[in-house]
């Protein structure tokens, strides 16, 4: 049975529980508690769970009321009884949303009967859980800036960042840890699932290479479970990156993130005292944190999803963009299409940058790619897939095709190669021109009616002048027609 088939079976069980007052989000939490018990049996770490609470106890208990009572006791006591830190974190403050014992038994028996391996003997538990997380995000639709990052976008960002064995990567707004899991999968696929690494290297990859921070308790629990199901023992902190906790997060080789949108609750500024430009805008604070958290070695890099307002906000926004372009080579901005996030109308971008070895003048040119204008409306009829990035990948890498990016692209961004790409959506804008625009980065969007190819960066002003002349000519013609009609 495939991972998708199992995920659909598990997800459909939620319909059985609707009469118990269980929401999709509560159901996913409940599945996390129960799936982990099954995982302990499949992965052979039941010794960390007292015998009376092990999976076989619940499967073999024929009295629904007794099994459910035992389950509630398990949730209340396990954090105090186990010596495993990850188990303590997953079950921290856990409680059940179920009210009917028969529904608990339905879940246990259904999960126990599933075949957790494909025909090729591949463990698919992680894939199943990822699919459940995506289904849950699809049901939530919106809420407090917590948008599910589409899997195709995550994978493309990871591919273009080219993580390497021995590097430390971080997501300061981890959500369910999707970016780090994708980065780990990228490295496993290129290194025989880490089998050829030394024991020291393998332990580093599994426990130290990837880390994250998540503010929301439920999301943190899901992140821990997601990592564990993918064979990762990563450190995922429960806390706020914009507090003093974030000051210790530094010297990373790479960062991948989609920080929460909106302002800090109550409009307050962050409690950290190390930000040069503290602001109530969460995304701007996360951006500051991210470029400050990278190693100053000329190699550390980041790819970050940010909303449009980060590109043009005045005041501290302008200062933070200037600081970013000084400290880093902000080499690429991808203007993403609308409608790919579950909150309608959210306009987003991906900023790609590399930390310099100096503190000033690291950005010479910023390349913009417009995936937003004159593009399909993505949704159920037009699914958002990795193939949508095909032309962008060719432009970004300077000519490497979508199908060969993992084989031939080494992460080096070359202006010379990029200039050979002829694509109306691909524009190179010098730092000097951006400075004249007040350091606004709200640039790179093509004409809505036709694709304009601009090779000279003084040309946007000339184009505007020509458009004004044309508008004046049309106005004269309209006035003449109105005069004749009168």
C-alpha cells in the first residue's frame, strides 16, 4: 500500500470522529499521540515507554472503556515516566479530544492493520505523516499568518541552496519542520541514505545538522513527530526566535524559512536587545535575525519566503533592506504567484542571499524573476507543481535545465552565466539603481499586457516616459471625439 493510500485511509477516519466533536486539527494531534505509540513498536524503541502503555496493550484490550481509560492515564503520566527527551516533548501537556471509547478503539485497530512498508520495503511512515500535515493545512485555509508552505516551493528552494554534508542548517520559524526535512531528504538521496558516512558523520547529520524553533505548542509537537518519523533527532526548540532565545541561534551554514506574517501581538517590538532596527513587523525582524545568524564566511546562504510589504516598507524597512544588501549578496528575488498559499490574496516572494565576509557593499546586482504576472491561477484545476519553476531554475542557475539541476548545479551563482539567459521575466537591476529608488525592492514585475525585455537598467524610466506620451495622445483623441459628439 502506498503512502498516499495509507494517508487517505487515516484522514478518512476523521469523518468517523466528527460526531465526537473532533476537528481536523484536533484529530491530527490525536493521531500524533497514537501513531507515536505504533512507531515505538515498528522502530523498536518501546523500552522508553512503560510496558502497561505499550502499543500491544491497547491493541489487545477488548474492553473499550478500559483501553480508553488506560490511554488517558498514559497521556497524563508518560512525560514524567519516560527518560526520552523527545517523548517528553511530544507528550508535553497532552490531553485527548476524544470522548467516546469506541472511537479510540476504532483508531487503534485501523492503525494496527495498516501495512507501513511498500513493496520495495521502504519505510513510508514519514511520507504518510507529511501527507496528513498537508491535508490538515488544506482544511484550515487560514489563520494568524500560519500558512502551509507548498511542497514544490520547499523542494525547489532546497535544491537551489545545495546543502552539504557537515553543514548546520536552521529554520527559525519551523512550523512542522518541512524545510529541514526536505533538506535532509536531499542529502540522503545524494549520499545513499547516509550509509557510506562514518558513524560520527551520520550522528551529526541525524542530530546536529538541522535545527529549528517553533512558537506554537501544537505545531512544535507535530514538528517533533515529523522529524522522528523521518529518522531525524534534530533539536527543535519550543519558543520565540524574536526573544533572547534567538540570540543563541547563530553561525549557521544555511537558513530556509517562511516566517509568520503580520505584526507582533499588540504592536510591540521584539524583546531582543541585539537588533539594530527593532520593529513591530515580524517579517522584518525575522529577516534581520536570519542574515545575522549566518556565518561570515562568504558561503553561508539563505532562502526566505517574505510578503510584498518587506520589499517596500519605509522607515525601519528601508534601513533593514539596506543593511541586508550591505552585509549579504542579495542576488535573487523570486516574485511568487498569488494563490499558492492557503490564504487567498497573499503576495509573496523568495529572497535568496549569501552572507559576505565584510559588512558593506556585498550586493552588486539583484536579479528578479516574475512568476506572478500573466501566470495561471493555481488551484484544484491547475495544481502547483515543481514544473512551474522550470524557467526560473534555468535563469537562476545560468542555463541548467529543470531535469538536471540536482546533477550539474553546485550552488555557485554567476552573473556572467545569468546574463546569457533571454527571458522577459528575468531582469538584472544594479544596486545603484535600487539606491536611487530609496532602496525599494518592489521591482522586477513585468507589464501586465505584454512582456517587455529590458537590457539597460536606465530603461524603466524611458519606458514610463513613452507610456505617458501614449496616454497623452489617447487623451487628445478622446477629447476630440467628445467635442464632435457635443
